[in-house]
C-alpha cells in the first residue's frame, strides 16, 4: 500500500489469509498505520520507510494514520 499525498492506495485492498501487506511512505512527512480495533500498529514511518503486517485470519480491518486521523484505509481478508 502506497502512502502518498495524505492517502493510502489502494483502499480497500483484498488479500488471502496468510498474506503480508506492506505500507510504504512516499510523503515528505511521517505517517503511521493503526488498526481501528487495535490488532496492529506501526512505528512512525518517515519518508521512504516501510512497515508490514501478516494477515492470518479472515475479516475486514479498517486502519488510519494516528498523526493525520482523516487518512483511512481498509484491508479485506477472505
């Protein structure tokens, strides 16, 4: 998932259980990736940094940037 211009893209993204999703920050300022229900939380991602999470179970996982709460995304695992 690319982080650019204060957006996550693509969103939603659909993956199979067991898939690893990687977020890469292409913006000039830091961002985070935080699941609404608390299942995952990245460190602060500076420009060019990446962070990955392995989705082991099915479900819909909504996330946001804790530094810019209007930034939202979704991973659908099925």
